[in-house]
C-alpha cells in the first residue's frame, strides 16, 4: 500500500512539473507581426511568444480574436497574454500589464499613388480608414475634419483604400511597408507619420505580476544570448535596435 501511495505521489509531482498552458490572444491579420499562412498563425510576435513559452516552460495555445477584444479577454482571464502588435500606451497601462518593449514602432499613412494625398496636409477633411481600437484610429480622429471609417481587421482597412472607399489608411509602419512591397500592382504609397514613435509590448492581466516577471526575464535572456536578434532580423531584415527601453514608464 505504502509503495502504491509513493508511486502515486511521484506521478502527481511529475505531472505538476509538466508544461502548463499559456493562452495567448492575437489578431492575426497584421503582417509581419501576426497573420495566417495556410490556416496557421505565423509572424514575428507569434515566434517571439513561442520562444518565450519554451523558456518559461509553458505550452503556447493561440487564440485568434478581434483586436479590441484582447484587453477584455485579459481582464476576464480568457487569455494570459496578448501578443498582437499592441502599442504600450498610458491608457492601456491602466488596464493591463505590459512586458518590456519588443519593437519600436511608428504610424504610417497609406494612400494610392496619383491621388490627392501627397502630404500630411492633404489629409485634412479626408476619408480615412483604420482598425478599430488601434493607435492608428486614434490618430486618424485627431486629424482635422476627417471622416474615419473603422474596421475590425486591418486587412479590411487596407482593402477599403484599394476599393476607393477612403482616401488613406492609417496603420503601423511595418505593416504599411509589407503591404506596399507585397502589392506592387496596387500602386500603394506610404509615409511615416511624424512624431508617432511608440513601442509594442506583450500585454497581461493587471494582477499577473508573476507572469510579467517571467516574461521580462525571458525577453532579457533572449536579448542577451542573441535569440531575440536572430528572430528580429528574420522578420525585419535589420538588427534589433540596441537602445530599446527595458521598462516604459508613463509617470
Ligand atoms: N499598434 C497598434 C495598436 O496597438 C495596432 C495593433 C493592431 N494589431 C493587430 N494584430 N491587428 O493600437
């Protein structure tokens, strides 16, 4: 009997050491950060969170949901992490925890070559598309006199431009870059929007400080041993900036 109990205890303790699940939410229509390829979610953020999962001994399970549903899903603990090209903003920091920044971002204006949008001034009073709940949508609303059309998915905001429904789309710079190079037939132009530097981070539930610590340590280790740079170079063709802050503080 004693032997059986010892055996059972042994089995139980090994089970508790087995990798636990890490539920990760993303909105996979944001190339190169996250997108679908043959029905599988791929991209820089996806590989980053998988690498982090390995380092903290957790099995990453991805959920593809709407971008503006990510923070509510973190709050209800339907997901543990949002890995979705999410900008670290002051307003969001009041609702969720962020990891160390993993990408230095800026916003861009995407427009069709030959249209009247040739400078930022031309955007005043124009029809602009953006993805719902994003920093791009916030910016579009701030430009004087614009009519902003917001879409659940960033692809739809770009498609609206292609179809002539809007004059321009405001979206993250790397996404604009990828889009214009991958669709040369669309005569798409883009320009970085001045003074929109921001950082992307992984978001977590406000009470999950333990996970935030683990993730930050994994990111720091990946930066130190070169795995971060390898991944960064694979997706963005350049070295990761050496001067990314470790903590973004808005106080
Ligand atoms: N960086 C922008 C923001 O946080 C847009 C992110 C959109 N991400 C996505 N996977 N669609 O507002």
